[in-house]
């Protein structure tokens, strides 16, 4: 509570205490609207577990958390008048003033109270756990409770999963008890835009289902033909003698995804007064001709942050005080690390760096990647994914300054062409990354700092002034009525270093992907396709035009989106081939760290059902990235960890790797993970590769383990092209995942138990009897439909049929 009292003194929080004198109850200020605590603890989603309940005088939430937390309070749609955060002085603020997050250091269980004073001020108060939430009213209606639907079972829905347009789908449900009078299939179309801020369902049809006898109860069924492409929501309205109910999706949370429910078995709840509270099942209907490049399912990615991989040409290194473009960061000097194996700088951390973010450099470049292509190929990967390499002031290069040139600190356009050519000789492809959502304030297109020669093509905001005559003027949305320069344009998510592009600009679209556009130029230089940054912030019609242009120019070019939530909307055949699969990452690491295997199974099954098979097998399945803590950090390894903790984290990583190389999708290895590089949030997840000749100490044994797993994926086509089936077993610590390709079968059996265990797997008559563990060479034979397996601690087996 000492921390809470300090915050109280700062004017942010009050101390929670019930009023001494009872006050009359007031109606909820926002009616039926639900407010949520939203922050990193729930991936900024509106989750039921962090929903406030209004009670008489305020909104209450019981919260259990450990350590520093930051968050906002908001409704599902981030409506400004229903969003609270911190202002520039750290005080509670609402709407446009809520630029920052509320910060708390919590120790265990507390109650938060959001209340509104007569003056109009809002108070967010923290106190001991004291609120008793209203329990849900139980349902006793046996007819409703016994009604069954499971979207993954043929008896309830067929065919399974995502389907091409024109498919007829049969829906069926059944009650085992008498009293179910009517069942209605409610069919809707989902609208989703942005980073899930805008989500709604448009009613399409209410279809009375046909009843038929079902023992003591009643079954209902209907068939629907889906002729349009889209994501459709559906649920069932039940009517019994006792009332009306919603038979709907479950309450599971899907990582990063706003909508609840992992599909599968339905749950019955009272029909809510607000239809937005219904949890819809989702049905993906994609274009009949949706295809991905033939090589996409064979891909194994090696993700490189170029500035931190290898310094192959010291002559182009950024240097403080120099006169070259790479020697300055906007209006500041750069910082250069004296040692390759230094930690990245973080301003304010006491590491001796300046107060500027993203301006420290190690000297990594394209020449360094070319130098190490043989080492990369030896890992068993075949596609190099590069974070942005175009000219930009920062070390991360997402603040593009010139889409037409490689940044001079990384090399030249000729170096990129040489990289692609040398990679191709080794059977490697090169996949670049860029953002078509924003550029850098220091770009030639914006030129806020007047560092680019204007000639006849000045930047749209050169020197901090709007330039109406700039050829880039309509790339951006300006408000000349604002006095402050920072308010005259829109920075992406409020970051003024990243001016947001008006994606409706025809001039920008033509520049990006029109005839001879920059997208096509880099494909001609050897790029294998594109990974596109912050895809949800770019309108869907933009991506549709973009895909048509990319595929017309290079049909085998792959298109990968950066999306963190359910990516179904991008797999309709008109935008992307696959996604960076952050759902997979979160679920895999949670399991490897000891989490319930059934949660992992729910996420894998959600994707199996929601994503078309061609996209599911093309997804970039990652465990680490430049935007998230590295896998070893997530699995418990720290810089000061004892040897025992390091061994445990690395064994957990091996378990995650086994899942990664055998699950549907293309594995993505983040540079350095294979030799034990760890690190938390940015910038520490962007540490240099620990080359031995530069003073590093790579874990060669770990690298050998990765190589062995990657080789198995290459040896067994079923691991690349095989379709997944439902898990054979999913318990708290055990998961058995089957795949099939023709007559070939693979069965990955995973255990996160800390000790040796035994598994008993049920095999139907269609399953082979004889199996070989591709990891150990051991052979096993099923007996009377059961396969008995000993499993190592924090490990597993990869079984293939003989």
C-alpha cells in the first residue's frame, strides 16, 4: 500500500474506502456499456476477466497482479469519452488528454474503483480486496442445458473449417431432454477494421431450423450456401417452455484477439439484452482461387535484424561527429558501440547512453549477412526475412526515409542484389520488410528537419512547415489551423517521429505499387515477396490493390502480414498469403513454460478451423521477434540466471522448437536464438549475434539441436505439407498432435512435465500400427488401438509411420 499512497500524493489515485454514510444508488453513467482495464497483462484486449462491474456509485474491478503494471480503462471500442489514461503530468485524464498509461506497482489482490464526482471529475481509487462481484444467475432449464453443438464435429457442422465461396454448410444441434421448442440459426457478417478497434456484426438471416426426433429430445438442422467471400458470425437462438437462450461460442481467450471463443463445443447462456454481448462462432469463406506460392509450405525462415547480425564492412558504420547521412539521427548525433558484444543502449537505464532512443549502432550490414550465408544455410533454413533495410535515420529502419535506396549504413542497392544472388546460389530466398503506413519525420517525403536537398521536390513538411507545392503533399493529412507543428499532422499512434501516410492518396498508391512502383522494383532486384508492417492500420481496399499488383508482377511472390490477432480476414484470397503468427508464439511459449497443454490445443484448433489450409501452412510461426522478448527470456533465462536456470530455460526452448518444426506453418528462427541469445523488451531483444571471432560465446550444442530438428522437417514432407487433425490427447501436461499426407502420418507427442511420464494414445482403425521415433530411432507398436509411450521430461517424440 505504500506505493498506492505515493500515487495518491501525486494526485492520480484515491484510497478505496466505502462511504461511511449510505448514498442513494445512481444509474450507471454509460448504461449497458462495459468498461475494461486494458494493458499488457491482457494484450490490451477487452477481456471479461478485467471487466468492471457497476454497483450503485462506481465501477469496480477486483484485480490480482504482481509487479509494475500500466494500463488504460476503456470500453470495447476505445471510445474517447469512455477511455481513461494519464495526461502529461501523470494525472488521470479522459479522451484526447489520456495520452499515457496509468502506472501501478501491484502486490497481490486489490480492488479498483472508478467513480465520478459531482464536479465532473473522475477518480480511480485503489484499495484492498473488498468487492464481491454479482454472481451470474444459474440456468436450470434442462432442455436448454442439454442442447449440444460442436463446430469441429461432423454431427454438428460439415464440412469442417474455412471453405471456398459457393460451399453449402450443414448446421445441426440436438437436445437430449424434452422441451426445446424452436432453434434459429442467426447468421451475420463481421466488419473488422484497424487494430480491432472497430468491430461489428451486420444481420444477414435468421433461419428457422428444421426439427426432428432425437431420443427423448429434439434435433434441429439447416443448410446454408455461402456465395460471398467474408468472415461470417453465427450463433443459435433457442426457445424452450422456460425462456430464450443463446447457444454460442465458448469463453476462451484467444491470444491478442478481441473476440472471445476458441470455437468447438458451444455453451448456453441467457439471451442478453445487448446483442453485442453474444460470442459468435466465425466462419471463413474465401475465394475459390485462393492460392499461395508453391514454395510457401516448404519455407523455414531466418529472421534478421540487419544492424545487429554481422559487421561485414566497417567503412559504412555510423560514427559520431561524421559528415555522412548515416552519422546523424534527425537533429542528434549517433552513438556507436565500441564492442560488438555490448548490450544495446536504453536511455534512462544508467548505461551511460544519451537520452535519444534508437540512435545507437553496432555496424551490422548486408555485407555481413553475405559473409555468413553458408552458416545460415547450414541451419536448415531456406528463407531470410530482413527487417527494413531502406534508408532511415534509426537503427530499426521502420522510419523510412527513402523507399528506393538501401540505407548507406547497411550497404547499397547493389549489395542487396548481390545478397539475393548469392542467397539463390545456396537455395535461399530473401524476404524484405517495410511499412506502407508511415514514414520517418526525417524522410525525403516529409523532411521535417530540412536535411534533404529540396530541389524541385521538397518534402511535404520541410523544416516544420506545410509545403502545399510538394509532390508528396497529398501523401499526408495536414491541419494548418493548428499552431503547434506537432499538431499539424497525424503521427502513427501519436508518435510524431512517424508521420502517418494517407493510404487513400492515389499518388502514394501509384508510387508504392502502380506500374513500376517500388514494390515491383525490389522484386526485380531479387526479393521473394514482402512482409508488411502494421498491416491492420492500412485499409483492406489498399491491400487488395497491392496484392493484385504484386501477384501480377511476380505470381510466386509471397505476401506476409504483420498481424498479432486472429488473422482470418486476411486469408480470403484477396490480400495476404500468411501472417507472422503471434498467436502461435504466445501459445507455444506458454506451454513450454509449464502452462496447461489444453490451452495450447485450443489455440491450435482455433487456427485449424479458422484459417484456410493453404494459409495455415504458410504462416510464419515464430517464437521470438524484434518486437517481443526473446524466447529464452520468456522461458525464464536472465542475464544473472544461475546455470541451473539457464539449463531449464534452454530445455524449454527445445520443447518449443519441437512443436514449432512439426506444427502446421513455416518455422521462423530469430537470429541468435539458436545459439542462446536472450533478452527482454526492446532494445534488449535486438542484441548482436555473439560471433566467437567478435568476442561472443555461442551455444554450439543448442545450435546443433536446432539443426537436427530442421533436418527432420526437411526429411519428412508430412511435416511441411501434411494437414493437421484434432489432437489425439490433450491433458494438463500432454499433447498429441497428428498430421497426414497421403499414406504418411506423423504424430508429435509433447510433455511439459518436469519428470519422465508415460502416455497412452488412442488410435482408431484408420491409424498405422507401427511407428518410429524420428528423434531417437526407437520403434513402437500399437496394441488393441492403444500406443504406449515413455516421454522424457520437458520433451517429446516425433513419430512417423513405418
